C-alpha cells in the first residue's frame, strides 16, 4: 500500500532557529501533498496544500513566510518553520494522495518543541 | 463549504461490546468520506473510505461504516471492540473530482476501552 514517510518524528529547537520537516511518498508519486497542524487533543488543521513544481496554497491565517513549503519532486515535500517560537510547538502531519481511488495517506507526524 | 460533525467527544465501551461512532457531514454534492484512527503521537491510519457504490463499507480491523445520504451520516461501527481499539477516531470529507480536494476533518472522538 501507499506509504508516506515523515522525518524527523521529534525535534527540539531553540527559539529563533529554523526547522525543516520532510515528507516523502515512498512507493507512489504525489503531485499534491498536504500539511496539517494538530494541537493537543484537537483535530487536524490544514495549513497548506503543496503542489509539485509550484507555489503552495496556504489556508487563511497561516503565515506563508513563517511556514515555508517546498515540493521540488513528485515524492518529496518539505515544511520549514522559520524563526521558530514556543507558540509554534505542535504536532505537524503531512499527507499525500496516491491516486483517485485511494484515500489520503498520512505520515507519522513530527512533534516540534521550541524552547 | 463542507463540514464534518462528530457529536461525541469521548466514548467509553467495555471490551467485547459493540461500538458506533457518529459522523454527520454537510456538503451539497456527492461526498467522499473517510474514517481515520490515530494513536497517541502517531499519524493517521485509514480505516475505510466511501467514494460510491455500496453504502455499507468494510474496512480494516473489523470496522465498517454506512453512508446514509438522507441523514447526511457516515457512522462507524464495530461489533466487538478490542482493548487495542482505544484511540482517537476522525471522520473526514473530501470534495472535488475523485475526492482530490482537501480533507475536512471532524473534531474527533476519543475512544476508551474498559477491560
């Protein structure tokens, strides 16, 4: 089945630094990937839709200059949290769609802690 | 715009008992519906999906869901719950051709299983 690999699973960074999270589709090509943020005991909030070879589409209220998304190939999308602050601490999850008859496959998530 | 409602925030059942998790959606056209399960600190795993055809959908781990257009519902059921089913369950709807647009999630239902 379709597998999405997300790394790292956990990261701790200092306030003011940047962190990159990778999302890879291992056995399929994903022209579109999605990035979500999940607060404790809450649902997933879509941050942006990442399209291969073009600019990401951000949801309302998401700072595109803070959350940089790059989708350079059909199997890799990255989310960079720039100048991280403690309020950026959260669980970030990516997903990709393998094809029309498949559901969305999710990565295992990244727990970001900014200290 | 589409929306998903999961009326039950928490549900507790005894091991071996039956389970039904409720999900109601709001969308003007044919929805693409999904149920996902999330264990703590993990990504989401697809349990089942409905795109078209038979309104009773079988999924993994013994789960099934029934699409009822007249009630705008897609409730998840399992005849006999196992302790390992304790997790967070999310219902989601996708729109667009082949469900290719972004997913909209419900707020989730936390399932606790008593031994």
